[in-house]
């Protein structure tokens, strides 16, 4: 079975699903970060890079992709996760 790449809402580049972070909208319209990538509902993907998240925030790309207003706190959570991921990569080198 062929795996389809996902497109980042920030940089619009395609990457494998496991290299990206999924943000999900549930049936009630709530938005949450989905690290497992398995929550039901409409999803959007973003790279775990600060520049991608900032670009998505500037264009309000998550709101457009999920078809619901996304709170600024979601972007703040994503930025925190990106900082942790980038910090971990630097320590590993």
C-alpha cells in the first residue's frame, strides 16, 4: 500500500506523516494537537519547525484547513513543541 505524503500548512512542502504534527478538529468544533495522529475528525499537518508554525499563524492557515477558528493558544503550544524538538536535535548532535 502506498503511503501518501502530507502537506504542511505553513511551508506547503510534502513530508511523510510521521515527520509532521497533526492538529485535529473534533465533531464539536474543538481543536487539539494530535501527537499520535489518530484522533478522529478533520486534520491538518504542520512541520515541527518554528518558521513553518509562524508562517501558518501569519496566514491563519490552520483555521482555513480545519474550517473553524483556531485559537492563538494552539499556535503557542505548537511553538513550544517545536522548541523542544529543535532543542533535542541539537543535544543529539
